[in-house]
C-alpha cells in the first residue's frame, strides 16, 4: 500500500498558496516578500511551498535551521535564504557553502563565522538581529552599533541586513509594537550616522505585514518575512478580518473505517470516559494523535465534518484512530470526513481548533505529522 492509499491525508492547495502570495506581495508594496518555510513549510511541505512562493512573486525564503536551508539547496532552490537565528559553529561551513544569509548577534558567533568564511575563501552574508523588546534572541539595543561595526570590520563578512522581530504585532491594541518600531528606527539612524547602511532593514512578520506596519523612517530595502499568512491562516483571532481574502492552503481528510450502532450508556475509547446519552451511530476514522490530531480534542468540543454536518468527536483520541458520534445519520465505511477544511456549507478552521485548545493556528498545522500523506493540488493545473 502506498502512502497515497491511506484513508487519512492532507490536501495542500498550491493554487490557493499562489494567490495568497500574489496578494501579499501586492500588499507589501516596496518591500520584498520572503516566504517563511521553516518547520517543513508549517507542515505544508517546504520544497513545494518554496517553489510555488518563488514562482508567485516571493523574492526569498526564511527558515529556522541550517539543515532546512540545506535541504532547499539540495532541491535546487537557488533563491536567497535567510536563517533567522544563530546556528552552532558546526553548521557554519555548510551555511557558507550553501550561500545562505546568516543571522548573527553574539560577538563570538560573528568571529567564528568570519573565520570559517575566511578559511573557505568566501564572503559570508550576515543579517544582524536586534532585540528591541521580545527578549528571545538578538543583540541588545545598546550593543547593536558595536556588533554592526564588528561585522563591517571583518573582510570575510558583509552586513547585508539589520532586523528585529515584533513580539505583539498580532494584538492590535498592544503598545509594544509601536515602542519596538521606534527603538528599531533609532538603531538604524545610529548605524547610518556611522556610515553603516545595510541593503536590507526589516521588521515585518505576518502580523505586521497584513496590518501594513512599515518602517517609513528607515532607509534601505524592506523585507516582509511572512509565514502563517501565506498559508491562509490569521496570526491571531484579532486579525481574522485582515486575512479574509486569503485562502486556507491545508485541509485534513479521512475516510470512515468502521461503523457501529451502540446503545445508550455504552462507553467509548480508552477509560470509557465518554458514555452515550442515547443510542447512536459511531464512526471510526483512521487518524489519531500520532498524526497530529490533539489527544484532548474530544474534551474541548472537537468536531469533524461528515456528510456536510458537524459531528462531535467522542472519547479520547487514540494514537491512530478517533471516534465520532454521528447520532442517527446514515454512515457507511468509506464515507469522506473532513477534520480541517470545508465540506458542504460547513468549515472547520485551524484557528477554530486552536481556540478550543487554547493555542494558536500555527501549532495545529505544524503538528500534522509526516506520516500523513500530503496530496498537492498544483498551481499549474
């Protein structure tokens, strides 16, 4: 049995992805759009997303790991790639051979990267990341000029970009974004006063990009590092209206593998925690938490679509299967179920599932495991 024969699969609509990219490129205006394809393209498939994004107007790509960048190079992706955090020294040689842009912010890492570039006889492209308030990674504001001067002084490195990352751009009422933006503008002004003018200065993640938050006082070419939005998912519930014209790219499907009629009072799944209040038809779907369906989804009102109607998950989601209460509906083995996406007039979104689980849509799609086959709807068709 091939992977495509499995009765559980994900569909990735590359046509929708292409349309999303084109819309976001237009919205980015003067800035270049670099598609973020880390974590296997947020679960959608890094190569397929990268290829489609670049063909649809994206100028570059962003990843989190050196290995992710290397896999894209091995797949003959030649577009610019930015790795958005520092990597271990053991990865530096491969990064330089792959000709990717490195994010650096620590003195020792800058020195190490420069030494490796000098040994290889190449020029390493560097984006200096500045921590303007998120406090995850990046050079402290007070060290930004020193780090920029350090990079600029090393013949084997070129300071290609300077950037920061907004901590709360997905929360429109939060004051932190304006404060971070102001701090970043001051950093860039300071660099300019010291004749340090990188090609790129950038701040915009998905939230900032769709809210059209720019750095109008900053010179240099901007980059919109867009991740979750290219996949048609809002970064937060507060920004749902901002992505209304974007289309969800991933949907999750299964076929009913077993049907039984059970009496009131019968318990379902491990621990028999869910008991039927009345006689009901129970459908089993061959997909479970090993595939990325959260185990506790049953306990927070999780639903699936069968026959265009919402049916509640009943009982604990098991490793490979889950059960659905179909009440008195006529269900048969092989019937199509949708766990994420649209069937008939009903739609279940990643953010709907995330809200039930008190998490974010990112986690839902990134969590779909590699054993779920991806079926691609090609943008060329």
